[in-house]
């Protein structure tokens, strides 16, 4: 990610503190002497996430991104797109322009295998393990910094990390009052409107801060419009060594479905075509249902109490509650009555077995619990004890809201109705021990117990599949960091992770838990503002659930247990100051991703395909940020991303390959100091896919391949008024 450079001393100080505390290989800026009071305040806020984060002394592969780095491109696109230029990261978006449903893969692992926490609290959906950023639009505007750990990483809360873990820290409290009004506009009628405020510390004890946002877009894909609204409110009490934060945030989203993709012939004719909502009326005309939409509201409540007991001990206790409710609405063209548990009907002597219906598939869920940690530090030891207890309660039901022939059902009749519960408990202890000036040892042990119960994981009452499973996982981790000198260190680590099946896995019959053994070997170099990070990894899986390439009827991917499989690769990223006005930040990831002796069920029984490529795992991923600073407060960045070819299934089918692509963006940011009504005005512009490349970032196999085309050249421009 690039860094925004500004002459405002306070911003420079915060950026430098963030980089000093967390960044390895991030670009630093020459600044005046640090304000030690601000540093102390920032460390107090960091207790929120220290139990699940790492630093340069930990033998884990990671990257850090600050709010200042995100700001120039934060014009409406979602968090996965803002992280697109990190090593081994591939992003995609259903609507084609980064607004609405977006996804992220790290080392080939999709979002359901990337553990996500917000202030240390799990965010992944308890049943699907997915992360739906569309439910929290513009959340990037309330994020202080982000850490992405690649591989298993260290022990964390929530779903097991099988490709990466992503931790977000929300806005730190501010001593001074402030406000922001941001507006941006762009291609496909895209727009974002954001208002932020902070009272600053009142009586040196209390702060109230908040944000309101509205994002809307027509989308690149036909009818893939989004209407997204969100809010963020936090109250902070700080006194001495005590920090208490109460947060309420959430959002509502309404998006026209664009998860069907298009076949190759249609894409050649019209890249923007969308099958969603298509049906044939009684006169034989092809029409599109205008409410083929996804509708959801999600609200989060968090309470954190951080206490620094003395120079050695600090603690954090948090309570959380998340409530979500929403539905998909679908026009069903000529569906059979039997699929909905309905009897056939007779009209004028004619037996009717199928007809047009409109259905809604609902999810009404609650997620609540606690997280806790204690940290001990001295000259030799850095020890964290932590854990969490979380409970999920979800109601799944489907309603028929309309039918061409009413038959014997009433509006809102439910054709399936079932409940699910999941309890997730874990405790862990991890420690860095400084053996000498040169050697530090790391150890980490986690016990995790998961129980999942469901009345029926199918959308059918006729053939119910009930689940009542309990898993006990032990996840050890260990490593060593060797400090060669002030500028160089080497690290090696081993980590084991286990992961329970998702709800959809039970539906498809894949009920085995997965196991991963991850080995990481890395070198870190830092001198002044220049840095190099190089690491190799070997990730060996047992019963890994790999993507088949197919989707279910609500656009979710289908998985199967692959037996033995592995991912091995080399990653490197560099930050180089070629001059005071020029920063170069390239990264590259080379990998081999294989299923070992992969079997499929053929016509004559099991068929061994040998070692096949794991789906959606490109062997080459590369990026670069070329950042120019020609004048004070002006930043120009050329951003490049290359993703190699990849298969959409695990069989290496000839028609299942996605072509490689190379995309370039141009980002410009300028801060105008006014010293009158506003402190400053920041102008930003983003030219996406500036060379108008036709490319596809995602797809699936449904017999034939289907694709998700991404937008050609498009733009976003915005202005932020700061006061």
C-alpha cells in the first residue's frame, strides 16, 4: 500500500508511530521529534488488538496498512480492493467496479479461510465462515490500521486461519476535536458521502466520535446497483492507565444480485450482461424482475475495558453482540411444486406441476460473547494469555411471496424453516522469550472447542440433514527469530491449525475437519526508510476443503475434501526510496499449489487424476506502487497488479482456466491548506484500469465455465473538507 505524505505535524506523528510499532517494510517519513504523549495514547488504544497481533520480533509473515495509506484511494471501493496491492492478495467484485459484493483471496485461500477480527472480536460468519464487507459499507473510513498475517499466523479468535488472518483496529481516540465531510463521484453513477466528527477529549476524560456514510453505484454489470448505508459511533473514557470504549456500528445494504456470472459466448457479445432476475412471461417475452435483490441489516455492539496495571501487566476484556437480519428475493421461472413441498394443482382440467414463483430466503441471527486477554512484558518476556467464548443463533427460513397460480398456499408461507446454534470457545497462551541479544524464541498453544447444531442444513423439509457435531482442536505454534544485526533478522516458525466444516459443507456431504501444518522461513532487512522482506512457506493440508468451481443457488461456492494437498511459495516485498520524491514498492509471490493424488468419481468408479492444481491459486502474483512526491502535499501513485493464470476447478479441465491479467491504476492526492473555515481540503482522484484492459478476476464451473468480467477504464474523484 502507498503512504500519504502531508505537512501536518500531527498526522505525520501518528503515521510515524504506526509504522514504528507495526510496520515491516512500510515507508517512513522524515518528521519532527515525536510527541511522547501521543505515542503513549496510541499504545493504550493498541491493547484492543495486541492479543491477536504480531510485531517484527515474532516469527510470522505479515503486512501492516495504516489509515493514511488507505485514505487517497478510499473513494467508495471496499476494503478488499484497498488491500489489493499487498503480497499474495487477489481481489474480485461481483458488480465489476469494487462496490457491493467484493472478495479477497490470500495465497489462493478464499475469504471463508481468512480469519477476520474487528478489535480482536470475530467477524467471519459463524456458519459460512465468509466475510461480507457489503454489510459494513465504508468501514475503511473508521479504521485506524490493518494487519494481514499470511499463513496460519498466531492464535486468534473465531474461525481458523487457513490462508491468512486479517485484524482491523478501529479509530483511536483523539485529544482534539475535529470534523470531516467527504464526497466522491465516479463512473457508473457511483458516489460516496461521508460525515465524521470527534469531540476530542472533554475534561481530558471523555470523547465521542462518529461517522455516517452513504454509498451507491449502478455497477459495471447491468443492473448490479448498490444502495449502502452505514454508521459508526464510539464513546471513549480515558484516565491514566484506563481506557474504556463503547462502540456501535453497522449498516444496511440493498444490492441487485450479480452472482450468476456469464458464459463465454455471452461475454464475447456483451460483457455487462446479467442473468439475474431473467424470466419469460406468458407472451414469450424475456423480462427481468426488478427486485432480484439482496437485502440485509447488521448492527454491532462492542464494549472494551483496557487496563495497564503497571509497567509489566495490561489486560483487556470485551463484550460484544451482533444482530443481523435480511433476505434474498428471487423470481423462480417454472419451478416445480414438489421442490417447495406443495401439491400439484388442476386448472380447467389441466394438471399444473410447475409455475412461476417469487421467493425470499431469510436469515435472522444473533452473535454474542466475550474476549479477554492479559499481557506481561519485561526485558526478556512478552507473554499473552487470552481467549474467547462466543455463541451464534441463526434462523433460516424461506417464504413464497407470490405465485402465478395461488394453489393452496398463502402469501409468506414458509417452504423451509430451521434453526442453527454454534458455540465457539478457545483459550491460548503465547510468548516471546529473548534468550540473548541475537535470539528470541516464540511459543503458542491454543485449545479450541466448537459445537455446531442444526435442525436441517437443506432447504427442504422432505429430506432433512440434521447436524450435531463437536470438535476439539489443539493448535500448537513455535518459532525462532535470529537478529543478525541492527538491520537484519531471520525467522523460522511452525504452526498447526484445524478448521471445522461450514454449513454448506454438511449440505454437500463434506463433514471432515481440516488440518494445516504451516512452515515459514523469512528474512527482514530495514535501514532507515528502506526495507526488504523475503519469506518462503510450505503449507501442508489434510482433508483440505477445496473449491470445486461450482456455486450453489445463492451464489456461494461449493467445496470438497481433497485428501492431501499443499501450497509452497516464495514472497518478497521491497520499499525503496530512490530519491526524496520517489518511492518504489514492488512485491511478488511465486507458488506451487497442488492436490496430491486427487480422486474423482468417474463412470467406472474412483479415478486418480494425480497431482492437480488447486482451484483459484495462481502461480504468480505481483504488484508495484510507484509513488511520486513532486511538490509539497502532492502525491501521484502508479499502481500495478499482475495475476497469473489459474484454474476454476481442481481437475485441470481445458475450459476451466482463467487467463492472466495485468491492470494499472493511477491515484492522485493533493492537500490544500486553507487556515480559514477549514483546516484543509484534500482532493483525490483514482483512475482504475487506466489502459482499459479486458479481464476476468473470478468465475466458476457449472458444466461450462462462467465468468465475472471486471470494468474497463473508470474513475472516482473526491474532496474531503477537514475542520
